[in-house]
């Protein structure tokens, strides 16, 4: 246990004892946990879903009479923006009453937070962001992750699309955040290993609305597949504008657009047949999970 972490625990417990005016052993020790997520903005549905899951986990933990600690969740909105992410990461990391930080959903925001987490040496668990650079190559032991990186999903995608689906030609369209660039980097690498051909690649800002110029160029190249590296809002715009331009290529996405928000945004008719990879078993196959199967 590093010195900073021990100091946080000591400070929090002394403060609790002073407030309660009682010995430390008289009640459960309170542990504050910061939960960072995009609670507003274009991907807020994913952030709110993560927050709700965290709140449920805390509720179940606190209801267990055998639990030694009482957890308190402090939620902070990073808006899926690197600049805002740095602000909330600093707020959580600098607060001595907060024992650990769980965050966040967007890779671009999480990558920006990493230097803050390293500087404060606060224990961090990444709950969703998949960019490898969040942990790979970092000379620190305080940042951990429960989500897989995007490397394996792109390796499997390249194998599946070439060997099982027998596609041969691609054009990539990805957002210019760390997330989109790393998605394209690894898929392009694994595609070449599998013998596929990347005809061209185009990076666009994640908030770009009109994609006509880029998609017109892609249509001229006539690829069998359009590989998309980005999140749901941009993915929906790409798919809708592909349809408007009469582009019949297979639309292939990544984990950043898996979920009901993509189907709702694109509409069931357009979403039907879209292929995307995700690094986990179907939710209905996980222990203790009983949900209706939703085909996307």
C-alpha cells in the first residue's frame, strides 16, 4: 500500500471519528468512491447506465451485514470531453476523503485523465474505456482496468470478416480522438495480417455533422466494407448518410456503438445487418443475469 493511499485512509477515518465523536470501531467505516462518467452529452445513455450499475453495486454491498465498510458513491460528469475529464479527475484525486476513482466510459477523456491519476497516485479502476494507452506503457501501479482493450476486438474482427465472411476490401472512417485513431491503427494492422486490403482511410472530428464529401470519396472507391472507429452519435450519422448516398457497403463498427442507443438512433431498418465487435459474452450468458435477448 503506497504512502498516499495510507494517508487518505487515515485522514478519512480520523475525520469520521471527530464528526461522530465516538471510537472508530463503533460504526462501519465509510469509504467514498468517485464514479466518473459522461452523464450529459451525446453518449450520456452509456454513462448513466454505468452510474446506475455502480449505484446498484453500492446498494447491494451496503445491504450485506457482513460488509466491513459502508460505501458512498460520488458521481462526477466528464461529458466525454478530455478538458472536462481533467477537471473532474483532479477534483476527485485531490479530495483526501475519496479512497478510489472509477472512471470512465470514453477513451479520449480517460487518456487525458491519466497524468492526473499518476500525479496524485490515487487508486483507479477503469470501467469501460478500451484505449490501450490508458495502461500500456504507463510507469505506474495505481491504474487498473476491468474492461478489455480494443486490441483483441480488432484482431477478432479482422479474422471474422476475412475468414468467415470472406470480405476483401475496406475503407476506414474513424473519429480523430485517441479512441478512433487507436481503433483504426489496430484493425488496419490485423487486417493486413489476414490478407485484407485497406483502400483508404479518413479521420473526421467526432462532432462532424455533414459527412457527404468523405462518403462520396468512399463511394468512388467502392469498398466491400466500411470500417467505422467511433462512438454511437457519429456512427448513426455515417450510416444514415451512407443510405442517402446509396452506398451499399457492409457497415462494420466497434464496441463504441454496441447497444440500444445505436439501434434507436439509426432505426431498426438501417441497423439491421450492421456488424460490430464487443469484448465480452452476451449479457444474458453472464452469471446472475437474466435479461431478454436483444438482437442488434
